């Protein structure tokens, strides 16, 4: 198995009808292989590695989309509203990892 063989289905992260309007069910699908620790390590912006891996795969997605003429994506990151500095933290992550179009 290579990294290119991994996809949303093989990681068990494919959203279906049950996830709409149910944030709890969406969160269960958002855990790679059903493991919340993997999500915290690899798919968060504010973890021990400061979201570096998440930024790397995000940039790879952006690069793939730039090369594709007929594909679009709606990228979403959750804001929980637990901290007044949450927006500033997310903006800092985007800027630090240069996740914007020039």
C-alpha cells in the first residue's frame, strides 16, 4: 500500500446522508480509521506540531486543484467558539503556512 492508495473511503472518513445536520455524526466520520487521536495529531491546526502536517496536505490539495481545470473544492475548518482568539489563531496558521493564493 502506498500513500496514494489512501483515500476517504479507506480511512473510513467518507461523509454520507447521516452526517448532514448532525455534528456529532460528522465528527465520528472525521476521525481517520475511527481514531480521534489521529485526527488530533494530523488534522488539527493547533496541535503539538502546530498543524504542520495538516498544512502540508492542504497545500498539496491546493496544488492539485490549481492544475485541474474542472475541479473545485469548498474547504472547511471548524471554529468552535471556545476562545476569543480562535480566529486569530486560525489566521496565523494560514499565514504561517502560506495557505493562500498569491
